[in-house]
C-alpha cells in the first residue's frame, strides 16, 4: 500500500525542514493508526511524498528529515529535479523516484532512465516501449497496472468498472497481466486505481476494496 501526501505548505513561516518534519510526523501517525486498525505493521507501508511543482530545495530539505520516496507526476520534472539535485546536493543519493502519472509514448525513455517505480501503466504500447528501452540501458523497473474501476472517462487505465459481472473485462485484465508479466525488464508488482473526487468516504473505500479483490 502506498500513501501519497503533500510534504509542504506554502503558507507556513517556520524553517523549511521543520515545516516538513512537522507535517511528516502527522502523516506517519495517521498511517500508524490506520495500520493498527487494519491489523497491519506500519513498517510494511511506504509513504511516497509527492513533490510535483515544488523546487529541488524542497526535496533536499525533505531528505534531511528522513524522506526517501519521492513522487512526481511528470517524467520531465522528475528527470530535471534528479539532475538538479545531483549538481547542487551530490550527497543526496538515496532517493527512490516514483513516476506516479500516466505517460505519453514520447516520455517513456525518461522513465526508463530515471524512475525507480512506475505507478500508472495503462497501455500495452507503453509497456512494450519501456521494456525495449530498459533492455537497452540494462535496467529493470517495478510497475503497477492502472485500472479504471470508477468508469469515469476522464481517468486512464484498463476498464474494470464492471469486472465482477463482466467476463470480458476480467479476461482483458488477465490477458494484459499475463502479457506485461512476461516482458523483459518489467517487474509487475500489482494494480493501481484512482477513486472519484468529491464522493463520500464509504464510496471511496469501496473502489479500493474492489481493486484489492480484483
């Protein structure tokens, strides 16, 4: 399970590192409480701090307070920040870079070269391009297959809005999983989905529960 959470608030006036440390403590406490309710070990849960639109110095401050997993929505922003940190903070070499947004075909090489985890694999074309490019540079990449359980047209992912009743949807996902799992240098880890905005918590939880069952 991965939690995504903003690590910084522009309105805060304390030092940058202290701001992030304070907010991190709050999030970690919420994770611990949720894990306890579910009978899980919180150490099994990875917190990915999403830093899209924030400058490299924010990432450097996050590193100083113990954050190691960084999430970026755009491949070019991930690549740029990685390069900036290598130049300005060469001592920072332990970040795990998560590409959390979907990819255009022309951006796959950036992810193959710079990302450590890809969360939104939504097309076989992207999987094939990544496999080829990863082979060329001798890397492997863990990925999550994105599925669309809400049925919203604005969301990416393989359609699974009626998977419990639709043998066609189940077979489609099964076929995609089998294909991706056999691609060289692609390490399929599981499924990812996004719940609709602006709905009650009970309905949001149902979306993720159905994803787990799938």
